[in-house]
């Protein structure tokens, strides 16, 4: 056992902590704009969980066969071409982290403002979100004082709060909302609609992070054996938490009260526990989101740093300060996140980020077929359960989501594709001085 390596509990906690953040505390309000069936709404989270599990099992094989930190940046450059890895790293290190960081900071502000009886205005919420982001950026761009060991504590706290909320809601609410959680006539039509596919983008975003351990696999004890089970365990736990949490939201609060709202957790808490206790619960949920912003502000820039180290033409991205911190990369990511906060609506960032990340993982999952064809003799300590059904199911479900989003929300989808195209331009510029070991 090496003292300088992460172990199974720590990286499982990283997976859970990265997944449980903004999406589950905000998505329901936007889903309720088009979907009013309790069964269809919970089915969203079930489908999202199944998709994420299929992805986790597939990434388990890819990560075990190609063990190195960097996530999709490492996998795609080795499966397809260095250009694919570069573009994926470009997406992960900018939109992949900056978008979720912005959303988590905005959600923090929305929940924190719920403690005031009359709330606060949109501009004040943006100011609160920006202040949190800048403060955490200053902390993480300075030194290593924030220990990675605190990740397990933060994760346990998150899980305990969520379980307490679910159980407390069921015990306290005397008259639950008249919501049918069993299939009813018309649910099939809802599930096959374009609105449902777009709603799945919100869910897909909420499940983002099931692949988090692949960003740290070089620092994991025996990654070829333990990485697949870390991904699967973390994703399964979060799926159950998400189903329970959304059930409790719908059980406690009227749909009309949550429709189109960001802070659905605070609304449900007030409906379940009363005005004062509900506002306090909203503040607790806001505090949990600080760790989400902090974790992504700390982890995301490491991808930018690795790209800078691999490509001398943009080597400035990999520069470290006197304390060994990639301060330049941290400030770049936070600057993009700050731009999102100040210039975009919550929903547009959610759709844009969700579409971009789903497309990134779609290409990576497809890589399992390419790798098995090109390198059939490659050592694979773990093989994807129920292959090829598992990756194919992921590709079908994700492809359906991406297709309908492109049709229903073309502005965000086309902007995402344009952003990916800009990564190819940067690769072309950087590759002129490519010097990889």
C-alpha cells in the first residue's frame, strides 16, 4: 500500500461528490415546464442513471486498459488521434469545468438568497456567485493548504444531508401532493417527445462526474483492478440518491410552485418543514455547493495544465507558481466561468454544457469498439459487463438526446459545436511545435 496513492474510498467519494451538485438541486424546475407526470419525471432520473451506469462500465474497461490521469484527454488521444484528445481536453478544461462551476456558483447564490423573506434580485445573485468564485480562485491559486483528504468528509456530509432530507420529508409531510408515480395513459407519448429528450440533457448534466476518477487514475492504487468498481459503485449510489431526492421534491411541494425555479430544494423544504426550517435547509444546501465549486476549481485546471505541458506552443498554460500550483490555468478556467455567470442565463448554460459534455462522452464510449478492433491483444483487466449491449445502449440513449437537442435548442447546440471546432484550430496552432515524450 503506497501512502502517496488514492484508494478505493477516496476516489469513490470523488465520483459521488462530483456528481451530486448543481443538477439535482435545479433540474426539476425546468423539467416541470413541459412534463407534469410524476412517473415520467422519475423515469427521467432512472434513464439517466442507467445511461450513466452503462457509461461507467464502459469507461471502466477503457480506463483500466489505458491507465493515466487526464480523463478523455488521455483516452481519446490514444484511441483515435492526438487531435481528438486535444479537443476533448479543450472541452473538459473549459466548458467541462467552467460551465458546471458557473452553475454551481449561481445555484449557491439562488439557495443562499432563499434565506431572505423577499429574496434578492438577479443582479445581486450574480454578484454573490461571482464573489464566491473569485474567493475560491484566490485560495486555490495560492498553495496546497486544501487537503484532498477533506473530500471524503464533504462527500459524507452531502450524502447524510440528502438522506436526512428524503427521510424527513416522508415523515413530516402529512398530506403529500397528488402526484402519480405509476405509469398512466399518455406517459409513453411524453417519454418519446422532443421535450423529454431535452429534459434528459438536464438529467445528463446532473449525472456528469461519473467519470471523475479517470482524471486521477495515475494516482490510484492498482487502477486496472479498482477503477471500474469505483466508477460503477459511485454511479449506482448517486442514482439511488437522485431518485429519492426528486421523489421527495414532488412528494412535498406543488408542481406549480417549483415550475421554472432554480432553488427547487428550498421550495420543497419550505413546503415540508415550514417557512423558517425551510429557509435554514436552503442555506444548508447552499453551503454544500461551496464544496462543489471548490472541488471543480481545484481539479479542472489540471487538465489545462497537462495540455500546456504536452504542447510547447501553449506552454504558458502549464506554468506553475512558486508553490507548484498551476495558477495560470486556474485563473483561465475561473475567468471563463465568470463570463458565463455574468452573461448567460442559468438554463442556457445548463443546455450548452450538458450538450457539450454528452457529445464528449459519446465519442469516448464509441472508442471502445475502435480500441477492441485496433488492439485486440491489449491487456484488459476489466471487460465491460454485457458488451456490446452496454456501450450500444449508452450510445443510443445519448445519441437520441443529442439529436433532439440539436433540433429543439439549435442555438446552444450549434454554439457547442462551434466551440469544439475552435479546439481544432488551437490544436493546429499548437501541433506546429508538438514535442511529446
